[in-house]
C-alpha cells in the first residue's frame, strides 16, 4: 500500500548531515512507490508558541500568521512522518522544537501515524543521542496511536558532508525503502 510520507528536515544547512540523511530516506521511500514530500523548515516561517491559549482554551486556530498551520495540516494528512534534526547540546534543533510546540492547536488530530527519527551529531555515541530521541518520544506520547518505527543515528559527523559514506546513509535509505512493509 502506497503511503503519504512527510519529511520534516530541521537542519539550518541545506544538504547538511541530517538533511542529507533525510534525502536518503526520501530516495528509498520514493523508490518504493510512496508519495513523499520533504519540508525544509529553514525555508518556512514558524514563530514560537506564545502560550496565549487561544487554541487550547477557546478551540480556535492559532492567531499567528505564519507557515506552521500549513505544516501541521500536512502532518495530519500524512501516513508517515519523518522528523530529522541535527543534534545541538544533546537535543533537537530550535526549528524542530518550535514546530512541535506549534502543533498544540491540532495535536489531537495527529493520530495513528508512523514516525521515524533521523539525527546527525558530531558526538560518536549512540547512547548519548537518546536524549534527543527522548524529546521526540515526549511528543509522540501526546499523540493518539503514534507508532515509533525507526531511528537513524548519524553519529560522528560534524562538518557538512561528513555523513557521506557512513553506514547511517544506507540505514536511512533502507528505512525509507522499507516503510511499505510496516503495518
């Protein structure tokens, strides 16, 4: 069954290490016949949540006029959501966190989704990267029927291009290629 795959790349560098891993995931998913859209968050204007409570207390759309509402709508429509981030100080990028926070108005509609996580870090320790993944898992804990399906740990890559040739490149490709086999 063909799936709608949404890739959210939060690297501040186009073709940075985490973005390159997202591209490999996308290549694999497309080769499997899925419909894939990648959003490069740096190209979007996503303001941080102001805590005004208009969405949570009054059930109204977020009053901020930026690109967050469009992206959240795409998250709701997707079957599979891939969240890619570079790791800064053992956590996700500010761009990704801002988007997660802006899901507040419609997070109850982001349900029954498959999630994949892609991270890239200079640190070469997968166990230390769990701090970043725990942040993603905290988001999933708030979503009904969210299913964590896989993580690509692009560790040991700091400078642009260092991820090329690393095993995580093939892992990202194979994970994207295999999403049809998940139920």
